[in-house]
């Protein structure tokens, strides 16, 4: 038969063992428990493109991920979610953001206002957190410039074609003129020879 531990000594062993286990558990969850890698801290995009803000985090416990956008227009919270739990996307980004388990997000159909700094905060359930930043530059495709270049190219091609036709016509005319001149010279030389023969 097993007898329950009696007295202060028995309780002290149990409390000591539990305390030791809790201390070991806390040591595993203390600072340094969250790591975050940002492989591409600078992203260049054009208007209407989809971009991936790629990160990779790891932690021992359950993490809360939060993304914010900071630009000259102000600070906007994009999304916050707890791994394996809820996802809270702000109304401004409702149909434009996709979240991934590794902490990354994808922004769809970016515009000029999406340029700026993107801050990610990964917070572990025991309060440890880490931060990351991605700078996004968004460039506009200037269709007016492309249109101007296309029109200029078409104009130059048309002028070149006209010049080629003109040179071909000039060349043909010159050949015809040379033939007529050669024919006249031959005829007048023949007449002169005939006249000389008659005089003789």
C-alpha cells in the first residue's frame, strides 16, 4: 500500500518539484523566444501589381502578428491575427490582403498610397516580442510617355518609308533621263558622221 506523504517535509518536496517544473517552463518562454527574419527589406513595385511582404517568424508559444503601414498619409493598422485563431483585417484592406502562417502578407492591386514603411510586430503569449520593417516603393507606369514614344516611332517609320519611295522614284527618273540622253547623243553622232560623209 502506498501512503500519502505526510508532514511538512512531504509537502515541501511536492511544492519544490512543481516550482522547479514551472521555473524550467518559464525559462523556455523567456526573452529570445521569438525570432523574425525579413529576407527582402526593400520592395519596388508598379501600380496595380500584387506584392508579397515576406517574413518568417518562430516562437515557442502562440504568437500574435500585427502589421501596420506608415506613410506621409498617416499610420494604418492592416491586420492582426493569432496563429491558429482569429484574423482581424481592417476595413481599408478587407479585400486586398492575404495572410500566411509564417507571418507574411500579400497586398493585392497596390497603388501610390501603398508606398511607405510596413511594420510587423510578433508578440508571444508571454509578452516577448520582436519587430521587423519592410520599405515599399510604388512607381506609376506613365502611359502618356509610352504613347508619345509609339507615335514618334510610327511618324519616323512613315517619314523613312516616304524618303525611300522618293529616292526610288528619283533613281528611276535618272535612269530614264540617262537613256534618253544616250539615245539622242547616238542619233546626233550618226547624223554628223553622215553629213561628213556627204561633204566628202
